[in-house]
C-alpha cells in the first residue's frame, strides 16, 4: 500500500540528508583550503613535512574521494526523491481540495532543478579534483583535462541511470499497489514541513556558498605567498602562473550554479506558500523580503567571483579599474533582474486562486 505519511516523511528526510551532504563537502573544502595555504607557505610542522613532497596529490585525493562519494550519495538521494515524488503525485490524484498530482511532471527530468544542479556542482568539484591529482603525479595538462572530464561524465551517467531506474520502479509500484486514504490535515502538515525544509535549503545554499568562497579565497592567498624553492609535486612557477586562473574560474562557476539553485528553491518556496494559503502573494516583485536579501548576498558573492575572474583571465583589464567595476555592477544588476524576472514568470504560472470548498 502507498501510505501518505510514509511517503511524506521519506521525501522530507531525503531533502534533509541532501542538504547535510553539501554542508559536509563545503566544510571539507574549506578545511583543505586552510591546509593547502599553510603548506604552500611552508608552515607545516616537522612531522608533516613529508606530506609536502606530494602536497597537491594529497589535497586532490581527499577532495576527489569525498566529492565522488557525496555525488554518488546525492544521485541515490535524487532517485529516492523521484520515487517518492511520483508516489506523492499518485496520492494527490485522490483528493479534491487542491491541484491534482501530475504524474508526468513527477518523473520528468528537469535540468534546472535544484536536485540536479546540486549534484552537478559536486560532480564538477570531483572532476576538478581528478584533474589536479593527475597533474600532481606528473601527467600533462591535456591528460589531466581528459581524466577530469571522464570522471565528471562517468558520475553524470550514473546519475541518469539511477534516475531512469527510479522512474521504472515508481511506475511499477504505483501500478501494483493501491493508495491509502489520507486527510487534509496530513497534507497540510506535509506542506508545512516542505516550507520549513525549503527555507533551510535556502540557508544551506548560503552557507555552502560562504564556505566555498572562504576556501577559494584562502587558497588564492596561499598561492600568492608560495615559497618558490619549496619541494612540491607541482612546479611553483606553474602554480603561480595557472593557480589563480583555475581557482577563480571554479569560484565563478560555483557562484553561478548557487544563484540558479537559490532561484529554483525560491520558486518552490512560493509554490508551497500558495498551497498553504491560496491568497498569498509570494511572487510579488520589488519587495525587500528575507529571501531577496539572501539572494542579494549570493549575487554579491557572484560579483566578487566575476571581479576576480576578470583581473586574472584578462590582464589588460588590471590597468582599467573603471571598466572592471562597471562590469561588476552590470553582473550584479543582471543577477538581481534575473531574480525579479523569475518571480514575475512564477506569478503568471501560479496565479492567485480561490480555494475550492470541500465536499
């Protein structure tokens, strides 16, 4: 039997576990950034001096193993969310107080969903770590890029495999098992829990972005103070020449994906608010809400990453501060406008409705 309480609890549990995994990855990335900075400055204790001989291999291996395992767990959690999301939609077809469940939408893969974007972010870190590891063991840049792309692609393939397997399992279960009755109060409890989880996800997105920003800035400062005669598994000149570019590009991509994730969660938050109160106006633009302030903080992180990417990737701009600051402002404004446009589109897609009366 498909029981509403079990499906609701399992789905919310999956969301919580996914959020905690990102916090773990952000914390490890931040910790490794501090370790790498101290090692590059020659500040490791004597007992750890041997680690410095294979510093980047050590650094990349920890990040690679961690991100691969977390990405795999997130792919499995996504599969669980697909199954329970489909069962929830099936259950919602047997009620008359809100929208009927959309079974096709429940199993359709959305490339802009928060679940997929979060997995993509972790998978990207895994590919980056694999490339650094290959470079650290003496291979060329071309081979490192191929290995990094291969790792990224392999885990992406596993993600889609788990997704399609979950779709088949959910459809088969829905066809063979009946739905147990449930009350409106149970549904309202689910919506309240979903609202709380989504708000926590918004805060988790900010926390992860902050940890990544701190870690990457810490690493960049360590690269700038590297001891040139240090005995490292990567040449100091290569680290100074390419390290800033690589880390600023990574920072830019992370901030961009986090903006997209936040927007998806923001729309979900508004949709749950409308489910709870059909007369609410969660998608009203030009309102200084708590979620907008959180998004503005992410937009600022994105602007910082844009600024660093400009001055590292385009040396000619270093002597034209006015142009760089103007582009920074344009980037920040575009980010804010994207949020406002998203709210307008979401308001059209979820108009205020009159709540139907129970029979």
